[in-house]
C-alpha cells in the first residue's frame, strides 16, 4: 500500500498500516497454515509477482 496503487484500495482497506498488516496474507503465513493457492500474473506490465 506504500507503493503506487489504485485509489480503490484506499477506500476498501483504509489508511492504517497496522490494519494492512493484519489482513495481509503474507503477514499471517506460517508453516502449519491451511494450504492455499496464490496466483500471480507475469503478463501484467506492473510486475506484481516481484
């Protein structure tokens, strides 16, 4: 959220960095976490997979 992003995210997630961390999947990943599928498109120009 610190990088350039669509304003839609500000309306959805607000402006509190602590909240962003609490709802971020990468903030709650652990070795014993429930399996999940995360998809990243390498075809997008903004390089979201980095």
